[in-house]
C-alpha cells in the first residue's frame, strides 16, 4: 500500500497556504451562517482568500470529512459548523 505512505509523507515544498483546518475555521467564521456553511461557500471563500492548488476542492472535501471525524467540525445537513474544539 504505497499510496497510504505517500499521502502521509510531508510535501517537499511547504504549501503556500495555512492548514486546511485553519482555513476552514476562518471561512466558517467569516461567512457567519447561522445554520453552518456549505461546501461551495467554504470553497469559494478559500479560493478567493488563499493561494491554493487547482485540485483543492477534492482535498477540501477530504479535510472536511476528517475534521468532522475528529469532532472539530459538526456536519449539519449539507453544511458545516465549528465543533467545540475549534470554537476556542
């Protein structure tokens, strides 16, 4: 399973953007949607505020799932809200 090992290896060049966790938190806070922020809204915010690779939407959806699993985000229908861990 070489693909798993490659995914965990740090990138050779540091990305030109903060961690997805930090960017998503900033997006959700900036969008201030009472019922949570949708994926397109988060993606649009990230796209206009950070220098991201062309495939960032695919990475974003994976990151959102991981943040939900870790309890840092709450998924409400098709939107995301900050979990307790990121509210601090």
